[in-house]
């Protein structure tokens, strides 16, 4: 039996289970292996054999079962489908692995392939359902790298499904399992970054800012410009959302750093940084500088078929029309943006567009229609737990009930 062999040699060498686990595994995983309740993967067994100064052949002893061999062969086929971006086939074949073998390591790899494929297809709710079934198996492997990958994928699925509280919990687990491990430094930085983004969506600006600052400090040493671009982009957003004096200039500076980092990495995300820079410039009154950037971003989003991003551009243009007291033009732009969201929806942006429509109808002296859209904005934001934005819509609802005409200036006074 594999487990007793490992235990016997470990005790002969005077090693504790924690020492044998090292940074790659958990102590509880070694305990499960020694009790025969878990089977290590080839990678984990190599690490164990090396730490016990014993050839792998001693542990294997020709005991590999037929079902395990078949499971591994089918798993390799699923991996090949994933590499070819044939996600539907990958999911189907990975499910077969789960029925062909009881090997925990192979099953966990199959589950991760299923998760990644669903996320790449945009089937985020399905990814979450599959991921719930995978939790016990993945954690039971004791493989920290695999566990961190699992929580990052679950966080991604929850975030894109706009289940931000769930996303935060998954990213917190990824952060915990990757802490103080050099070989998981990149995953650790990603966990910090995604925690920052999730907290911003939840309206927890200070918490988001703190996570981004921690990530930026660690990323400086990692030497990965694309990752650094993502972090500095987040810092720009966080400072933009903050209400403290001087933070708008910090937002501008960090976003410019993001533009440069993405440019250095030749990253497609370069357009996201340009987009945010234009938004900040508009807020600072630099319309002449911002409009060409918005036009450039809109062209790129059209070319890449990203309708929700194009809708975000139109949101900013509608604000310009409202600033110029042209509600009719603003209304047309907002409705065009909502049509784009029918192709690829994004709840937060839809709620913001409803809110702007509420302002438009109030400026057109149609207070009933204005109240209706403000109420829809508030209810949608509450449903996705975007509490900070929901509070803004709530305050506008209260203002709309007062005996005076509400306009775009009321909106501006609340967003900053």
C-alpha cells in the first residue's frame, strides 16, 4: 500500500507531516495519503519521493489500476481539446473522466478543465454549478496550486455572473492558499487584484484601494507589465471612485501608468486603460483631449465585437449631451447603448443607463417616467449588491419626489 510506505519512510527520517508537505501540499493531504484515503498525482508523488530520498518505483510497485490508466488517457484527450479551444468537446470528455476513474488527482484536473471551459464560453452560472460539485474533490488533493486555480476560476465565474459577495469569498480563499508561496506569487497577486476589483463593485472603495496597493507593491518585483497594467488600471478606478481630496489627480496618474504598462506588454487590454483615461479627462473638464480617445476606443470595441464596452462609451457621450442641456440627444444615445446590452448584458452598466434615462425624463418634465427608470436602476443595483451605486439611485429617487425640477446637476452632485 502506498500510504503506509510513505508513512514508514517519513517516520524513519524523523519528518513531520507538515515538513513533508512543504509549500506544495497541505499537512491534512499527507495525512489522507498515509491513511489510504487519497492518491497523489504523479507530480505530487515525485515531490514526496524526492523529499523522502526514495525512488518513485519503490512507491509505485506496479500497482497502477486499469481504470486509472484509461482515465488518464481520456484526460489527456480533454486537455488537447482545451488547448485547441474546443470547449464543448473538452467539457464532454472531461465528464467522462469523472466516470472512468476514482483517482482524486485526475478527477480534480477534469473538474478544472470543465470550469475553465465554461468560463471561456461565458457560461458562468453553469461553471458555478459544476464548481460546487468539484469543491470536495479539489480540496482533498491537498495540491495548493490546484486549489488556488480552482478558487480563482470560481471567483471569475461568480464575478461575471455579478454575484460579487460570492466572488469575494472565492478570491479570499485563493489569497489564503497562495500566501507566502514563491511559486504561487503570480496567483497571489492576481488574488489581490481581483479582490480589489470585487470590492469596488460592492462599493467598498477603501477596501478595494488597499488590495490594489498591496498587489502593486508585490507586482513591482514580478516584472510582468500586463499584470502591472491591470493593477494600475484598478488603482486608477479606485482613486476615481474615492471622495478624498487629491485623489482625482492620483487616478489620472495611475491610469496613465496603466496605459504605458499595457502598451509595453502589447496587450489588447490597452484599450481599457485608454477608455478609463478618457473618462477621467472628461471629469476633469478636458473634453478636447477625451473625445478622440473615446472615438478610438469605440472603433476598437466595434472591431472586436464587444457591444457592452461600446455601450459604456455611449454612456459617457450621453453625459456630455446632458451637460450641454440636450436631453433629446442624450436619450437617443442611451437607448442605443441599451440596445447594445441586449447583445451582451452587463447589469451594472444597464442600471447606470436606466439612471441617466431617469434624469433625461425629469429634464423633459416627465417625472412619472423619470421616477420609473430611477426605481429600475435602484432595484437592479440592489439585486447585484452594488450598494454604493444603489445609494446614488436611492438619493435621486428621493430628490425626484420633491416639489422642484430635478436635473443633471443633481446627478453630478451625488457621483462626486
